[in-house]
């Protein structure tokens, strides 16, 4: 279980690093836009991403 968790964290770090590596200006503008959002909007976005991740994990587990 720990092995899988660490692999997943490593993959998240790799994926999160792609945009600032390839296009730092767009990444900077995205962070500026995010900093202007209200707390509720950020929470909703975070919840949406977490739910999407849970759906992807469920589909992958069902197929595998």
C-alpha cells in the first residue's frame, strides 16, 4: 500500500511540474488568477478535482 501511495505522489509531482517547466508565463498568470478567487470558489474547485480523482480511481480499479 505504501509503495502505491508513494508512486501516486511521485506521479502527481511530475504532472504538477510539467506546466511551469514548459510554459512558466502561463503558469504565473494562472497562479495570479487563482490568487484573486474567493475562498469558496477555491474550495469548490478543490472539491471538484478531488471528486474527479475519485471517479478516475474508481474506474481504473473497476477495469483492472
